[in-house]
């Protein structure tokens, strides 16, 4: 068997807002090519964990390595899909313009996107089935369409690792299926996916790895090994089997 | 002098021309950079900074003894920047929210400024008179040098804006994402903020501490109504700002004793009001019209649907039916029937109606899409 590469390695990560720890001493090894869900109750620090991985939130301690090197040297390998609600969709811009932002990283300072970047953006919009909305003002898009635009923006980056914060939040069933299919396609291409996910029912269906988080890491590993009542109960603090009925 | 003569004089009279160019350039820069303040939801920052700059003006006078505008405004710039840094660190390091931090810095600095102003006015030296002009501004004091400084700052701001356009845009829209792409968002933030503070400070002489934030925000708020593109918004805001400056100066020069700064702000506010009502994209008027029209259309569609259901029970859908039959189901009005006839959906003959091919297709397609939605 081919030796397994570690896509993301998190060591001793601790984050606190105003003295109260939000994440406590997290160790995490995410192998390349997995599709991993991060689950946990509200306030478990799921978003904070990925924000700390991406150096958006400064940790008190710990470090993050991407393919064996510090994250800040490997930024181009990682694409981020923030929560849809984290931006103001009334911002004066169009769908294609938002997708083009995905090319800004490789362009670097000052240089503007040209024909090549535009072509890549159009392709990404096509992949998420939003090509006909390319010139639409973003406030005129539905929630699901906005999420697709965010996904397209990350696709343009052509990264190895995709980190997403609740991509299924507030989207309809059609969009959810469309997004899942795109994620599965990315996985087939050998990309690594880390997704904050809320719906426990769909975890085994969509993902092959899972991390249980509640300030501390409860467990991490393949779904078939660790997605069980014991870990769910430990994470959510209630008897999961009873709660879900 | 009549308004018309005054506007001619704005271009021929050298003193007036200096003032007009000064206020136009100031308005343009304010509109341009104000767009960024508005989009960052930092509209109040302008207000806080302009008030916070007052002690800087007085301190600069106390230290240098000079009343040259560029000396005083340099003091204002320094203190304005200190105020900005303090606001940022209050938000960062305490539990206080931005509006509280802005309010705090505004009142503390402004209070201190008024205190200093009162102290200075009691000095035996007669030189101190006139510092209070910075409260409401006095465009008449603009000299060529001031205008050159304004033009220079505007040009530099334009170059910076052009160079870092993409960085400004992504930072305004999604700071966290910009960070993950490797952009130094702190640098971009400082750059934008510095130019916003600089513009505010330059406006103090003309518009004054109290009203400067209006000149920063009004053109941007108005411009947002007319476009959905960031580039066009900045451009339109600059034009609105310049126009406000020109018209404001014209009006205040034609009537004695009308202060230029407040008139400029009133002109800008009038443009905001106009934009809020009459803009075709976001204006209240057209929104209401569209709403009304939609409602009417829906009513017609509903009647058409009813007719379609009756007509399709016949093999020939153009078979005429009595108008009265519609009453059994739901009300209709003569005018709505007439409108439907204008759309060529139906034909009216005496007290009978019949569906046309167009009407049949329209109803069928709508029914089709409706059933899709339900299914």
C-alpha cells in the first residue's frame, strides 16, 4: 500500500476568546484524500478550529502544518469556503466578480485578473451550474445560489485542500445534492476536504472521515470505525439514540 | 448677484474660482473615499475622526503659533490618526462595540478640543482669533496653496486606488478570505483608513468639524442607489461630491451670509434624497411601481387561469362563454377584462368572451410552471 500522506497536521492547538478556552489542546492528523466532517454542538468551536487552521484566528498555542510545512508557506494549496452569512451580499458586485476573487491569490499584489483568469472563473461557474447568473448582482441570488458562487470561488483556486464552513446551511435540497456531487468529484480527483457539518443524519452518507469536537477533540477517524452512539453521546452530552427519534 | 451670474463668476473671478475648484476637488475625494467607509459599515468613523481632530488644530496653533492652514491641518491629521488607532484598539482589546468606541473617542476628543479652544481664546495674544472657524468651516479662507494640497492628495489617492483596486475590493467584501489568499489585510486596512482620515482633515477648513462626515457619506449613499458595481459607485460618488461642491459654492456666493460648508452639505443631502426616491434600481418610487404592477399582473393571471380552466373543458378552446359565468367563481372587473383584451389574451364580443391562442398558451405555460413548483 502507498504510504499515506498527511494533508493537515494540527498540534496542541488552543484558542481562547476573552480568557475562556474555545478550543483546548487539539491534535489532528488529516490524511490526504479524505472527505472529513467536523461535527459538534453549537459553541463546540468547529468554525474556530478551521479559522485557526487558516490563521484567521490567532491561537494561544499550537501550530498547523500543511503537507509537512507551516501553513503560511502553503497557502496556495488550501481553499476556504466561509459561511455564507459572513459577508454582506448587498455589496455592489456580480457573481463572476466574486468568483474571480479566487484568482487573486495566485495573481498576487496589484496585478489584475486577465483573460486566463476570466476563463477559469467561467468554468468554475459552469461546474456549479451558475453560468447563466454570471452577471447577476449578488444580492439578487438565492441563498443556494450564493453558496454555489462561494464554492465556485474556491474551485477557481485549484487547491489540494478545501476547507468549508457549513456549506449546506440554508440551501434547498437540490443545491445540497449539487454541492455534495461537486465535493465527491473533488475527492475523486484526490483533493482533501474538511467540512464543518451540522446534519448528523447525512454524515455517513456524504463523508468518509469524521472529527467529533466539543472544545476538546473527542475522536477522529474513518466513519465506519468511530461514527457510533458512544462518540455521539460523548460529544453532544445526551443520549444520541433517544434524541434523534 | 443672480445665481446665473454667480456660476459664471465661479469660472471667471479668480478668488471664487479657487474656492470652487477647492470644494469640487474636496467633494470628489470625499465621495470616492467615502464609498469605502460606507461599504465597510464605518459611516460613523468619519464623524468620530472629524470631531477628534479639533484638539489637533488648537494644539498645532499652541505649539507653533502659526495659523497657516496646512500647519493646523497637520496637527489635525496627527490627532485624527491617534483617535483612529484608539478606536481600533478599544474595539480590539475590550468588550465594547464599535459604536461605543466611536462615541467615546468622539466626545472625549471633541470635548478636549472645545476646552482648548476656550482656553486659547482667553489668551492675551490677539492672534488666536479665527480658530473656531474650523467648527463649521469657511471656504472663503481657501487659498491657492490649499487647493494645490487638495489636488495633490486627490491624485495620490487616485493612484493608490488604481494600484490596489483589487485588494481594496476583496478586503471590503470578505476580509477573512483575503487573509487566506495571503494578502496583508492590515496593510490594506491602514492604507484605506489613512486616506479616509486625510480626506476628512482636508475638509475641516471648508466644511468644518461638525459637518465633514456628511460630505464623506452623502455622495456614497446616493451613488449606491444608482449602480450595482463598485467601480461605478466610486465614480458616481466622486461626481456627486464634486457637483455638491460646485453648486454649494455657487449658491452660497450668490446670497450674502450663506456659509459654504453647510450649503454644500445640504446640496449633497438633496441629491441623496432624490436618489433614494428616483433611482430606477433601488429607488422607493420605482420599487412601489413595480410592486403595484406585479400585483395587477398577478390579478390578471388569476382571471386568465380561471378562463383557461373553463375553456379547456371544450374541444375548441376559442369557444365563447358568457362573461357572467366568471362571477360564479370570483370577481372580475371591466377594466381587467379590457386589459386582458389589450394583451390579446381574450376577445370580447357583446357579453361573451373567448380565449385567443396567445391567452391559451400563456395560461398553459403558467399552469405548467405552477404545477412544477408544487410537485
